[in-house]
């Protein structure tokens, strides 16, 4: 029979149909890509610099060497806190730091909050045995109205006779714990007698948040060694 060579060649209409289909697909794909890009941009900060709201995330990875997740942003790398407690323990939900005192607050998935305080700040003046020396220990304590627990200890200057001294605290307190104050007699370092120490230190009334008054009195018909001092203490917030 007769063979027609041209029967296997596409005609113009077929080519036009294929081109139209390709053009339609490319348009559809471009629209899909644009939609994906918009969705991603709405959820991931893609700006090139930190604008105060979003910062560019350049890398998020899981370091298999130690098993510590970490991410990198703005040229700096940061570890992420892992929480994988054992049976009976709760996971950490959020960690925050108090602006006023630096206390670390941890919230867990059972809605329990625990607060961890920074290291106490210890301030001193003078050396042990110096007249007027004192020590102050200031500890973060969210349970008090001021957020701190403050303990102050000190030593008066010399009493050379009966009288009183006003002790001013190195830092004013916001309040005093009930009954948390006192004073006692401190003998002179040179006083080696065991029967010439009949003096007594007393607190005159209730201390204020800024000072306490200390009396030094002789016990009647006693023996006395002067000079003598008193040590004192107070706790508050």
C-alpha cells in the first residue's frame, strides 16, 4: 500500500494547544509560588535587618554533636532551652527575669511558678572590731513587699560612760520584720576581767526603718570597765 510520511508530524493546531497548556501551567505555578511566598513572609521574618519588631533568622539547626538545639540570628548563635523531664516532673513553659531585681521566674506546664534569686549582695564597712563597722546582706525575695530580704549587723562606737547612741542604717528599709532586731554588750578587747563587766546594752523603743537607739547602762552596785561597745542587728525588707 501507499505510506504517508507526514502522518507522524504534529500539525500547527497541536503545537498551539501544547504551547497554550504550557503557558497556562507556568502562570498557575507562578501564582502558587507567589501565594507560598506571601504565606511564608507573613510568618517568618525575612527583612534584611532588625527593625525592632522582626530580625532575620539566618540559620536554625540541631547540633547533633551535643544534642543541643540552637539558632543563629544577626550574626550571633544562641542555645535553646531543652525541657525533657522524667516521670513526675513538669516541662518548662516559660522563663522570665524580673526587671526590678533580676529574679528568675520559671513557669511550668502545670501553671506552677518558681522564683530563683540572684546571689546575695554583701556590703561591709570597716573591719571586725572597728568602731562603727557594719555588714549588710541584701537578698532578692519576691515574698516581701519590696522584693528584698535585708539583714544588717553592726557595732557601735565606744561608750565611755552611761549614755545612748543613735545608729543609722547604711540603707533605709521599707519595713522591719516583727521582733527581728536586737543588741548586746561587747566588752573592750583589752578587758580581760571576769568580774568587772556590769554594763548592759538596751534598745530604746522600737527601731525605725532608718535607725535604732542604743542605751548603755550600769548595773547598780556593780563593777565597770570602760570603754565598752554594743553590737546590734536588724532584719527587714
